[in-house]
């Protein structure tokens, strides 16, 4: 728990300016929370074992599978609300429209989760 608590404090202390950065930070804290809910892993981390991306993925093979598998937000509206500024949220019709021409909301969330995992891993 000490290691996860220290990482959480470090992430919380990071200032964010953009809505995207705030959302990625929130995802990072959620990833840590899911690790805290696995006591056997917490003990290993406190004994000096580093956190690996696989630990954060909770059995998924990548962040797309994690996102599509329901391990995070599952509704486009909720994902859009987290990732978008109020004007972007309105522009996407509260998540009814895709965020851009090359991604749907689950893929966009997967990209944010990947960035969140990098934050967690770099703060160990």
C-alpha cells in the first residue's frame, strides 16, 4: 500500500490544465484504485516489485481490449463527458457523435488509458 499511496500522492500533486490532462489523471487514479483492490499485488509492490503494464491491464491484452471489455467507462456519453470540454461535449451531441473521423469513444478512451498507464508507471 505504501508504494501505491506514494504514486497516488505524486499523481494528485500534478497540476493539469486541459480537460484531456484532467481526464487522463482521473484514469490514472482509477488504475491505481483497481490495483489497491488486489491485496496480493499490493504486498508485492511494497516488497519492491515494480508495477508492470500487465498489472494495470487486469488481464486484457491491450488498452483497446481493456476499454471495450468494460473495465472502465462503458457509455459513450460518460466517456465524452470525461474527456471533453463543455463546448466539445455539446459539439459531439453528448457523445452521440464520434470524437473524430478515425476513432470511436472506446478507442479514444483506450488512448487516454494508455497515457494514464504511462503516468502510473513513470511515477513509481
